[in-house]
C-alpha cells in the first residue's frame, strides 16, 4: 500500500485530493494504479507526514504555507522528508516555490523554503492575479494523437535558473531567499530534467521552464488540479509506484 499525503495547511489541497482519487478510480485495468492500493491523506501534523510515502504540496500562497508549517513544527520534518528521506514529492505553483533551493522576488523573513530542487524560481513571474492565463503545454505523456494538456497559471512562478554547486556556495543575491543547509555535494550528482517549457502563447516569450524533475522531486508552475484532466496526477502516481518498487 502507498500512502499519499497532501500538505493541507493552505491552498488548493482538496482539489488535489479529488484529482488523486479520480486518477486511481479511473485507472486502466491491469495498470500499476489499478493493481496498487493507495490511501490518500491530508497532512497537517508530523505524525501524518511520517505516515506518508509520497507528498503533494499544493498551490496557494507560499508565504502562508511556510509560515503555518513553521508554526506547526512541520518545516524541518518536511525538509527531512524531501531532502534526506528523498520520498516522492510534487509541488505545484506555491509548492514549487517551497521546494526550490532559492526563490527570487520572495519576502525575506516572510518566506522559508523547504528546498531540495537545485533551482532558483521566480515568484509571480507573469504578474498579478489578473494576468492569469491558460495554455496548452507539451508534456512527455501526452501523445500527438491525444487531447492537449490545458494548464492553468495563476500568479505562477517559473524556474529562472538551474543552480550549480558554485551558485549554492556564493553569497545570496539581493532579493533572493535560500533554503538553509544546502548540501553542496548533492549538486555534483543531481540531474535536473526539464519536463516542460512554455510554448509561444498570448504574447509571452517561449521557453520559460514550467515543469522540472530532480530525482524524487517534481515541480510544476501551473495548477493541474483546476481542470478536469487527471493525466498528470496519474503520471505522477505511477512514478511513485515505480520508485517504491
Ligand atoms: N504567487 C504565489 C506565491 O508566491 C503562488 C501562486 C499559486 O500557488 N497559484 O506563493
């Protein structure tokens, strides 16, 4: 059995829960999701986190999520879960920000990062709430003959830079916050895969990185839980099953 937790401190955690449940319910017969037993739980305490094999960190407000995590004593256990135990974790939007080793346009003092992903993300890259948009994204599991994946961007971050060990030891750039105790050694072996970049859309430059993976950590700029499409949830759950084997 695989217990999948959803960090339920703030933001769109219920929507993720429904999507995960739907992805499991609609698994094709004989597929890894059909043959694996899952339990989906909301995570608000250290005990709940300890019982999870994998975790989703939802979108919402990264400052709020980190503040509540700090006050409830979850911040260090989350760092342990992601960076030491290396269990599968997927951060969407605010979740991606929290999982990054560095974030720019972040509030010093208002923003603690979990870290783990060796990238610097930029908060609110596309502007304010009214600049939200939807576009079709190329994703590895979407074949040419399948319907496109429609991605919702709401005050979304992007990955502005893949960090090197030298970046991680250099002084922190003005306006950037960094997760504590970066493990510089792990930079030597880490492989960051760009899973999707923004296509040319609605007057935006093409090429911004909006989905990345580094080992156990997956991060997306957009909100896949806000459309009826569960294909990304299904893909990630399958990755969790493969990692568990
Ligand atoms: N802009 C938000 C932040 O910085 C993220 C927005 C979202 O998760 N939709 O945390």
